[in-house]
């Protein structure tokens, strides 16, 4: 199933391999640089059906770091269009993840510490800005204190997502994903750990879901009925008193009603311990159960992520039957694979062998393209999932 096509609304994917959005921290004032053109072009050469651009800020304030891409200005469209054109020429579908960092904005690039910025960062030329969040509590001791968002600011950020989706379509992206995971702004509204507001945007789960759902509704209205809409969630915080998988199931029922096509199931991140820290033991497919459970309970397409490193394992995820034999087979629709050693080799694999490849090791020795695989492995190591 991994190499079977999949149609979502008007978009036809040639396979179910997805390149996850991963921050490159190499933009200048939110603008595309040569690094991005080379990086995404090489990814497209690998043959994945869908290639996501990294988390892209809907406002300058919504960037994670000074080096993150942005889509808050019409002038940024031309550079983004170069990326989408390259991906399309090489046979893949370009997608973009739209996000706002919220309480995690104005962070250091990973190689500078991956924490809150300090005067050391300004000395090297970076700027520090004030984050915004549901509450005025810093993420942790020593982190920047965000400004609590008032109603006017909620409307401004909602409108920024709408304008960003319009620019995304103009730039040539065919799939849009809204980032609601990893402790960033929309996730921080969902979680009781980061949202204890006493107005209609806090308190009950219905109130905490209100702002993220307003964003989804407006974006769906803006992009129309033909463009697939994904939402990335942290299926659970993995912390006491936090967002749970049961909360996610309730939330995803409403996302489905509002026209979301695929739920991209990650977890964690609502703390200072890391982008996706959740207390879970990291092992192959450790987040797949979230995607399977949401698929089963909600009846929506899901995307599985998390140390999916072999073709056999990916196909097992897609094909696995559930314990109750009376139910239809439940599978996740897509596999997000961040081990890029696999991707550059797909064009060199004879079609007759695609169904028999059993592991990455099968692919790494097929041709001289294995050198490209080593490059992508290094890229994956240097990058961090947004």
C-alpha cells in the first residue's frame, strides 16, 4: 500500500510517503534562501508523494526562531513559488505547514542552544521579540514571558492564518496544514496546562477548542472545497493534567465536520523539554497508536509519524487489521517518513522491485545514489521536526 496512489479532494498523490515539515532555521527575515531551493529540490528527487515545507510563520512574531520561514507578506510569495515549481517538476505535490509559535516564539536556533534567546543571540545579530499566548505565563523558568492575547489580537492572528492560506495557494502549494501541535500557539489554547483563561476561549474543553476551530473554519472557507486541509495535532501532552487522546478524539470529530481531510498525529511538546517531548519511550512507530485510534474512532484519514524506518513496517501500519474481525480494516492513510536516506533512492528502484523491498538496507546498496542517502541522513540529524 505504501506505493499506491491516494486521492484527497482534487489532489492525487502518487504514493503515501510524506516528507514531514522540518525546520531548517536558514531563512533571512522569513524569506527563502538558496539553502531552501537546494534542500527541497533534492527531497523532491526522492519520489515522495507529498513534500511539506517547514513550519512557516503566519506573522513575523509567530516564527519559532530568527531563521524560520514566513508567509506574512506578499513579497514572500515569489520565493515560495520557486520551491513549489521545483517540487512539481520533479513529480511530487508541494504542501505547506502554517503555524504560529505562540509561547515558543523567539527561540534560539538549535545549534545556538534551542532555548530562549539572550543577549548572546542579539550580539550575533538576531533580534528578540515578545511572544503571545493564551496566558502571560512563561513556558518555564528563564523563558520569555508572553503577552496574554486579548480579543483583538485573536482576530488578528486568525486573519493572519487566512491571509497566509491565500498566499500559499498563490505560491502554488496544493495541500495546506495548520499546525496545532508541539506547544505552539494553537496547541497551547487546546491544553489545560497552558490555557486557564476565564473567558470564552478558556476553561472548558469546548472553550479551549474555540480559537483553533475558528482558524480551521476560516481557512477552509478561504481555500475552497478542492484543496486538501490537514491539521497536525499533539494527540496527547503526555503530562499530568494535560491534553489527552480522548480530548483529541472529541476535537477530531469537530475537525472532520469542519472539512479537515487528514489529521497528522504527533504528540507532546507543551513544555520546555523539547519540540515533541512527551515522556514516551521513543521506539519504532511509537506514535502510530494515536493515528490508528483516531482513524478508528472518528473515521477520518490520519497520518502516522514517529520512527517509521522500514518499508515493511510502513506497509504493516497501512494494512494492519484490528482485533475485532467484524469491523472493516482500519488503516492510516499516509506514512510520514523522516529518514531521508530512503527517499533519494526511489527513482533508482525498478518498479518491479518496489513491492519486494523490505528495509532501508535493501535500498542503500542499490546504486551510487546511496551517497545522496547519507546526505539526507545528515540533513535529518541537523533538522528538528516543527
